């Protein structure tokens, strides 16, 4: 009995002591007072140090368990789970007949229509803003310049020639054109019949110079033509008759008894023939022709056209109009006119291009700034968004094959990895996990905290209690043994 009783007493004391110590970790939950004097060891250790414990646990979790580096490294581990998740989701969507709109509405977002309208407006604003930038306008003008005035310039001139040719053919065959040309010619002749300017003032200097140069350059042709005319018997007779009549009306009758007008006319024609056939006189003849041209050009326009208004009839003008039209109808003349027009256009090509591009840019700016353009863009955006929202999801991705899915997976992985590397650390820091854990623990009820800890460490706490009893029993056993020895 001397050994058993000390062992039992020591074991009971050790067990009860550890049990009380564990209880004092949590109990009492709140401070106790007697006569307003705090009782020592109240509240329990954990309730008393709850805030400090919560802060320490929060710091430990935030710095060692869920730090930004640990979270990033954990998410970047390539175990294929992300690939499988995306691939399985894409395959699931291929058989999903729900529309995107129905999926969004199933989220019970009450302001969906308002958000959709805002998205349409914002998207239209962005598109219009991009179109209105000088960069787009300059690029479009440069594209027009490069494509039309550089790459397709030959085609444009070819089309222009064909259009002009068809236009000539249509115009010259039109009775209305003939009538209009007839009226125009009569108006011009009537204007010229009252014009007091000289022909020098009316006819461009360039044409007069070209006429004189042509006369000088074609000297031999002119002389030969004059010879051919004078060698014609009919012309000779007509010329002699005209000279004889002129002398018979102006010659004194007394002189006419001795010299007949016919003799004079024969002599003048013969002298004229000898003069023209003398090569040394060619220059004089050309000079005489130029002198005649100068005299004619010094005449007033009304003297040249005054008689025409009285003598010309409508039938004559129709013949003139027909003559002009038939001249234009000749293919050679058409090509000649078209060549002149093309030559003129090419000489002014830079000015024409500059004016056209400036005109196009001005009209483009007016159009881009107009409400019609904005409304049209808004209409297109509205139709595109509504079409996407009301189509089954499966139809949107029906043509996506395995290779496309892999490309999408790789693309999304790159985006996710960049997001994790560049944004997630800042997001984790912004979350302040340490503070979240601390606030969460502080928000727990003391009884709940006790229950939670006991549930987690129940076996360990019981072991500690029984360990107290074991140690108490050992100490109780040692007491009588030590008494006997000493």
C-alpha cells in the first residue's frame, strides 16, 4: 500500500492538473470579477490573446503559405490541367444550343439591355473615332493615289479612250446634237458679224504662227498647187473672162478701140503663168501669200462674217453641221481628238491628281463627320452584336477544328500566364491575405474557436492529459522509493 497509494494520488493529480491547464487555454471565455476585482487567469489564454494569435496566424499564412510568389508558382505549374479544362469546355460548347443572350440572361443581370446599348454606342464611337483620325484618311488617300494614279493609270486612260469613242459615236449620230450644233454655229456667226475685233485678236497667236510656219514649210507644195490650178484650161478661161470684164468696165472707150480687154487678159494670164513657173520667184510668192494673210487677219471680224449672215440659209448650216459631224465620225479624226485630249490630260496629270485627291479628301471628311455615317456604323454594330447574341454558341465555334482548339489553348495559356506573372502578384498584395485571415479569426466566437481547435487537436490534447496522469504516477512511485533510501 505504501507504493500503490502514492502512484494513484500522483496519477490523479497529474491528469487533473493537465486537464485543468488545457481547459484554462479556453475557459473562462470572458474575464471574471469578484467585488470588481479581476480574478487571475481570467479569461483563458486563447480568448485573452485572441487578437495577437489572429495577427500571428494571419502573418504566417500571408508570408509563408499564400504569399504572391507561392500563389504564382503554384498556378504556373504545367500539369496539363489548364489545357484539359479549356479543351473539354470547348468540346462542350460545340454541342451547346443555347444562345449567348440566353446564357447572359440566365445570370439574372437586370441591366443587361442597358449594358448592351452602352456597349453598342461605345463600340460605334470607337470605330467612328478611328475612321476620323488623320492616319486613316491619309492612308486611304495614299491607297487611292497608289492604286488609281500609279498602278491602274494605264487602265484608266484605256477606259477613258473607250468612253470618249463611244461618246463621239453617240453624239454624232444624234439628231438633237445636229440641231444644237446648227444653233450654236448660227449664234457664233451672228456674234462674229457684230464683233469689231480684228481676226488677229480673235484667233489665238499660236494658231496664226502655226499657219504661217505651215505656209513657209510647204512652199513647194503651194507653188505646185498654184501651177496645177493655172494649168487647168477651165480655170484659165474663167480667170481671163474675169480680167476682161474688169477692164471692160473700167477702161476708157477710146483706149479700148486700140487695146481689147481680151488681149490684156491673155497677156496678164501668160505673165502670171511665167511668174509662177520661175523658181526664183517662189520666195516672193510665199511672201505675197503671207502678206495677204496678214491683211486678211487685220480685217475686223464683222467684215468677214457680216455677209455670211445674209447669204447663209438654214439648209446651208445643216450642211456645215453635217460636214463637221462627218469629219468627227472619221476614225482617224476621232483618234486624233482623243490623242489630243489624252495628251492634254497627261500634261496636267499632277494638277488633276492633286485636285481630285483634295476633292476626295474633302468629301471624305464631310462624310465621316456626318450623322449619316455615324448612324450607319451604329446600325452595322447593332446588327453584328444582335446576330452574335442570338446565334447558338455551337454555331459560333462549329468550324473550329482540333488544331484551332490547340491554338486557342496556347493563346489562352499565354494570356493567363502573362496575367499570373504580371498582375496576380499585385492582386494578391491588394487582397492583403494576412489581414483577411486576421479579421476572419477575430470574427470567430470564442466557443466556436474552442470547438474548432478541440476538433482538430482532440487526440493530441487527450494524449497530453493522460501524459500528465502517467508522469504524476511515476512521480508518486518515486516518492516512497526515495524515502526508503534516505
